[in-house]
């Protein structure tokens, strides 16, 4: 009886802890949004990159086009960033304003935007231009919904092979000890909680491919989910290295290699909707279906800023979130029993770091931590679980609690400093 009570108690404790984490994050998220509107902008929840992602919604739904002239005119009138180049530049080939941001976030936000339009109509708010708070708040809360879904996917599926308390602690550390805390809780207008969700969903699909390597529908879902990852943030397409590793694993393990080859072909077909959607958007905006929309000098492939991306103060990936150092080590440890998954994860992580480091704006502009690498956190969550098992097997658990507490304290000290700097220099 005692042997069964222990796991049951752990599962119950983990469930309550997960509910507490979800409730606390949700309260902070809503409170942060209210504070931003009342104290900050006063008229919008979506500024900077968030505005560029958001304006796909009114343009496509209300105007049925991808000409952002109307949307940018509203931004200039409301002073949401009238001096930035995105609002004044025009693409010569099309005569339309530029938008270098992907349309994936708008796709995920679309149900919430439609709900906002319905609420606006029921409230009798008059003709809609899509930027009223009746529309913005549901979309803003939509990011919270996807972030919470990502937590559930991580807990129930991606980290399922680990104990419930280990899963809870690792997810808690991803939220509380990395820069995900800012973009998941305080900056729902950005795309990063959406990319966290998209990658978590893709890992869920890859887990299903591993467990059922002859099921063609699993490969299709893998391709569709990878397309969503790239559609939310096109830079995250480099995570396909993880997908390729799992596809190679299937080819090696499945005796009927023809079935695995057919599955790989089905997975590639699953990418087509996302590729077509983004290509059509760029064709309408830029007159070309494939390009680097920020311009030819945006990527400096031969001069990457790798050390700066990883270790610089204050945005360095490992400097900002030192808990990710043992998480990376954990992926190496994982290679002892899951070499394909570990190799794919490490290759994807390296490729994501290189893609971020090769940008001429490697610091990602106004950023808390290396925000472009938040998409790698679901992969590193597995590594952190693996590292936790390693230190437990060596009897170092008490030291790990001190290290975890120090990592949380360090990250939140940096976050507090970041908030102070933004208040002083808005």
C-alpha cells in the first residue's frame, strides 16, 4: 500500500502545483495587460512587433487584402510608433507598406479576433476598424490560452516519461527562471508564447511518430505542426533538424522502410499549407514569394555573434537564464538512451543559436534575454528533466534545490532591472 501511496501523492501534489502555476500566471498576465493599458499606452495592447503581427487580422478579415495602409494610418494617428520605418516605407514592386513579420500569429489569433468582432457588434460599438479594445483583449488573452496549452502539452505528453514532480518543477523553472517569464506573462502581444506553444505541439507530434512509426497520419501531423512552427516565426524553420532526426530514426527502426519513406513524403506534404500561406502573403506585400523581408544585409552568415548571443550582458541566452546550462548538458546525457532525439535536439539548438547569431541585429532590438531562442525551451525542458534524474541518481538533490532557487532569483533580478529601465526610459 505504501508503494502505491507515494506515486499517488506525488501525482496529486503535481496536479495542485500545476493548477497553482496556471492560476498565478493567468492573474499576472491579465494584471500586466490592465496595467499596460492604464499606465502605459492607454489605447492599445499591441505595439512594436506585436502590432505588425496583429495588423494582419483587420487587413485580412475586414479589408480582405494585405495592404496595411489603413492599419498604419491608425498607428500614426494614435501615436503607436509613427516614427518607425515599418510605418513609412513602401515596397516599390507593389506600392504597399512593408510588413517583415510572419502571418502565423494572426492565424492562431484568428478565432479570438472573430470573437472580439462579435462582442463589439453585440456591444453596439459602431463600425469596426479592428483595433478597438473589444477586439484587442480577446486576441491578447488568446496568447495566454496558447501558453497554457503549451504547459499542458509539456506536462502531459512531451515530458510524460518523467515523474510528475520532476515535470512540475521543470515546467515551473522554464516559466520562472528563463526569459519566458516576461514573454509568457507580461508580453502577450509578442509571438514568443505562440512559438513556445507551436514547438511544444510539434514535439508532441514527433513523440507520436516515435511511438507509431508506421502510422501515416502521425507523419502528416508532424509536417503540419512543423509548418506551424515556421509560420509563427519563420526563423524557427531551423528546428526541422529535430524533425529530420526523428524521420531518420524511423527509417532505421522500421523494417518496412517503404512505409517509413512514404511517411516522410506525407510529412513533407504536410509542410505545403504553411509554405503556401506565407509565400502568398509575401507575394502580395513584396511582389516575391520567397525572400528575407528585412533586406539583403539582415543576415551575416559568415560573421555570427555566437558568444554575444550566449553570454552577453544583459541579453545573453545563458547569461539571462543560467538554468539552461544544465538543461543543455541534460540533452547530452539523454544521448545514452535516446541518441536520435538527443542528436536532433542538439543540432536544432545549435542551428537556432547560429541563426540568431548571424542576424545583423543579433541582440533582437528591445529584448529581455535572447527572445528569439524561446522556441528552443521545449527541447531544453527535456534536457532539464534528464539532468534532474542524473543529479538525483548521484545524491546531489539538496544542491539542486539551491541552484534552482539561485537561478530564479537571478532571472527575476534581471527582470526587475529591465522593468525599471523601461520605466525610466520608455
